[in-house]
C-alpha cells in the first residue's frame, strides 16, 4: 500500500506563495503519476496538477496554469507544488494523489487515482 505524506499547507496573503510537498513511500510502477486535487467547502474535488514520473510531463488545470508549478524529485519520491500569485479562490484542502497510469487513464479524474494523502489546508486572504 503506497502511503502519501503531505506537508507545506498554511496561510498566505493574496499574491503570495506557498509550496506543498508530497512524499510517496514507494512507486509501484514505472508508469506512476502523482498530483494534486483541491476541494473548497461546499464544492467538488477539482484537479490541480499532475506529474508523470516516466516522462517528466506535467498537466495543469486552467485555473492554475501559469501560477502553479509541479515538479518531482526522483531521489525522494516526492513531488512539489509551487504556488505563486495566490488568489483567495485558491483556498481549499489540497490532497496529494497517486496513480498507476494505464491506457485510458484520465489525469483530471479523481476516480483514476489509486492512493490519496490526508489533505492539507491552504488559506489565502485578500
């Protein structure tokens, strides 16, 4: 069972920055993806970004493109989400997720992820 441990949430002012980290206990496949989803109160869980270990490819939700950057450290099985130019609408619980990528896998679909972290709160004030 892969365990995901998140860190780095907290509070920031609008326009500020935060960095989230997610460390995986192992990668169960060469085709492994790790990413982030977020859920604001009363809203559905939304895709934020994903990092594919096999290729280094990254994908982002339109709402964060150009402001957030996801990256991976192979030696630590850790992905980072650097969040810049934060906006109040970025306020949410951010959850790390991991998946074994198979044909038909959808990066933005929560149901396509096999493992989840406990979530970390990000609060952005105006």
